[in-house]
C-alpha cells in the first residue's frame, strides 16, 4: 500500500493545477501558485499551492499563512492563542505538507 500512496501522490502533484481547479475552485492561478482563502475553499489569498516543482519544493506543496496579529490575540483569558484554532493552524503551517 505505501507504494500505491506514493504513486498517487506523484500523480496528484503532476496534475496540481487540475486538482486545485476542482477542489479549490474559489481560488485562482497566480504565477507558479494557486491562491485561495483556505483548505475549505473559501475565497481569499491566505493559502497557496505550488503548481510546479521548484528548488523551493515539490508541486502540490501548500502553505496557509496566518498573520502574526491573529496568532497573538488572547482567547478566553489565556495568553496568546494556546489551544485555539489559530495555534493549530500555525502547527499545520510549520509542516507545510498534506499527509
């Protein structure tokens, strides 16, 4: 099965733009990237997907940017955003990969 997953990952990366057009239809191509609000397909420019392999990484690699001011906003009396959706989203950003 790992080999099948690897083959699928390579095929999806090869067709990154078509995958984005289908699943992230509220986004648009801008240069070498597909820009969209987030993985839930909301309109915007926060998440970007690399469409072609480059020295910076493989095609299909995505990053969802969270502004630092969002990360530092206190929530429910806790310092910063500990345990919030913003900190979980930040943890996803640091990995920059889809499992």
